[in-house]
């Protein structure tokens, strides 16, 4: 398994209302060299099922399902799990522009001091 250019880190708790749109916006990126870590932080809604369904359909998705520990613990776990040199933070109720990763990656490649 090769190391991706970007690790996308998303923690979600009871996010079924917006999760599909958020995940779809990441999977629609024109820059495709990424892994997508989605951590379910002990949701009691359909969030774990939504994540599992996406993980079956796209090998870039790495689901992490566990009991609730809070956002800070979740984000630190996602950092520990990330394999890429760059981490893109994503909230479960955000939508990413399709060129987000392409533009960010190109900028960082062209400006290594950042």
C-alpha cells in the first residue's frame, strides 16, 4: 500500500444529517491521492452505518468506529492514524470545493516553507 499525498481527517458525532454531503464532497475531489479517515465518536444515530457503507464502496476510506471520547481525543487519534505527510481537516457538516485538495497541494508543493 503506497503512502497517500494527503490524509483527510474527519471526526463525526451524530452527524447523519450532513454526513453524506460532506463525504461526497471529498470523494468528488479532482486530486485523488488521499486517504479518508472517518472517525465515528460513539454516535447513536445512523452515522456508523453511513460510514461503513461508504467504506465498502471506496478503498480510500478508513473507518474508525469507537465509543465517545470527545473531539480533541478524536482529532489526536486521527493524527496518529494518518499516513500522509499532509493532513486535511474536514468537519462532518462541511462541503469541500472539488478543487480544494488540488489547489492546496499545489500551493504547498510550490511553497515548501509552509
